[in-house]
């Protein structure tokens, strides 16, 4: 699972037990999505990329969806249950039992803070490990409006001495711009001892993780603050925050894609998912949506107003405008998918063309085949799905219905307007339509009859 290892063994404790009442949702807060991925999924990926191992989720009773997401990410993800929500320090202590025997450092992350980067976690750990006397490292940030954020109090020597909540801060302390993000790294040799010394003698009767700094300093240890970009530590507590986080992710993803060699003709109109992969020299026109699971090969051209999800677009392929590629679709090199074409579970061969107004589902289309306008694969009988196979260099005339299961051989041709219900051998011509009849002057009589009614 882990792509790298930290300098010293380090576990991630990810707090995910919050109910998120301001989300006004039956879905646990951390399961709400940013760029097509649950917020908790972002944090798991980041922790993994930073080399943290093991990963522990602290959840509330009954949060089966949250636990399932963790186990789907990796069977090695552990869960701890916080039966009562008695504060952040209490939540962290709930992970102690599942980390029994682990002696490395700890990093506390939050399932509703999806934008933090792996390199930021690495910088926090580097600061912790720089001095053997350092027991705590806290991630801070400087917001535009410090408002109600806790302040990080740093002395003249640059050491963090305590975290003071805004409501308890003096005027001088409220003037401090560096604020607490909540993300904390603890030295493993002292972590549990420090956490267990936190008490709940405060107005809310809760155990605050922020108290660990002052306790560490009183114990003769030092603490340090590391500043991160404010956007990275944005916590999501409402649908408004969710939209802000998604917008921030999109800006980051667009910027990264263009630096990687992707042309975005109107960057602000392109929507990325968390796992979108675009190779260099891809061109993306305005108003394109990349749903989860999309990989696009080099020099591919995605035209305006197309929607892609769960698909692979081969090198030099062209998609759109106004095309929809649904999950299970794979386009071969140089394939062309034109306007108002919908594909689902379709294997499209190299150089094949489906230029307009077609639905191709549960199908294999051979290399260099041509699918005419208005063609559909009739893949569903109301109970089961069936597959259509079109061979290499086959030609399907416009307005054809291919009733699956059916196979069109290599090089075969199908006349326009046909309804194909039987296999066609290679290089044959298939016609499946009624013979045209003509009745002279029928239209004149019909109109006269209508006028009399």
C-alpha cells in the first residue's frame, strides 16, 4: 500500500467520528465528496503518500460506511470507536488500544480536512524529528481572518509554548496571526503519557488536544509550529465549505495538469476528479467533466461539453463535442467518438469511428470500423445485458439497430436502416428492412379525407 516510508515509523490517527450536523445530511460528514472522492478518501491517500503506517480511523458507533471506506482503501487500515465524543484528545486516546505495541511517532489528521498535501506532513515530521527534546509539532496557518481560530503562541527563541483558544486570548494574543490547524505530530516515546495528562477542567468539560503543547513544555520538552498554506488545512463543516474545498481542489488540479503539459483552453470550466490522469499534449476544450476513473493518453483531444467517467482514452483519440463515455469504455489509438455519442462498457478499436448520434453499449468494435449515425446496440431485454461484436473494418450504415447478442464479421457491411438480429459473416452485405412500396396519389386522397372530417 505505502509508496514511501517516513524516516522514523509514524502512525496516522485520523479523526472521523464527527456527525457533521451542519451538513444537514444522513451521510457521515467525512463521506461527502470533493472531486468525486470522499473527503476521508483524500486524507487516506495523503497519509499513505506521506509514508504513514499504520493508519487508524477513529469513528463513532454505527459508522459502517466510514469503516468500509477505510478497509476498501486497504485491509491494513485499523478502526477505533469513540463511544462518547468527549473532545479531540479523548478521540486520539481511543486509538491507543489498536496501536498497542507500536512505538513510533503519531500524526493526528482530520477526515474533514481533504486538501492537506503529503509534503506538508513530511515537513511537520521533519520539524518534530529535528531535535530529540522536541515532543510536539503543530501545523499552523495564517488565515485572512483569524476570527475564532486558536492562536499559536511562540516565544522569542521560536519555540511554541502553548495554544490559546480565541475566546480565552488576551488582546495581545488575539493579535497573533499564526493559527492552529489541529494537525499535530507527537513523539512516540512520550505521546501517550502526554495525552493521558490532559484533563477536562474547562467550560465544555472536554479533553482538548491543544493542551498537549503546554503539558509537553511543562515536562521539559519543546514544541514547534510549522506553517502551512491556509487552503491546505481548510476544514469542511457545511455544504458551503464543501464547495470551497472542491473549488480549491479544482484550481490545484488544473494548475498541475497544465504544468504537466496538458492544454486546457478554458481551465476554469474543466472539472477534474481526484484520480483523473491526463498525459502530456492532451487538449481539453471548454466545459468538459472528468468523472472518477478516467485515463487519457497523449495527444488525445477532448472536445467541448463531453462527460467522461470510468474510461480509458487511447493516444491520438478524439472525443466529442457533446460525447458521453460511461464506465467500462476503452478507446483504442486514434479512435474517433463524435457529437452526441454515448458509450458504455464498449471496447473501441484503433482508428474506429463513431462520429455522431449513436449509442454503443456492451460492445466490441474492431479496428478501423465505421459506425454510421443513429446506430444503436440493443443490449438489454429488460432482464439481461448482451454483447455486440463488430469486426475489423466493418461498415455499419446509418440508423442501424444491432440486436444483441450479435456478431458482424470483419469487413462486413450493413445497409442503412437495418435491424440486425443474426450474425453476419465476414465481407458480406446485410440488409434487414422491409421493401419500399409506392401507392400513386394516396397522399392526395388522404388530405381530402382529412379536410372533410
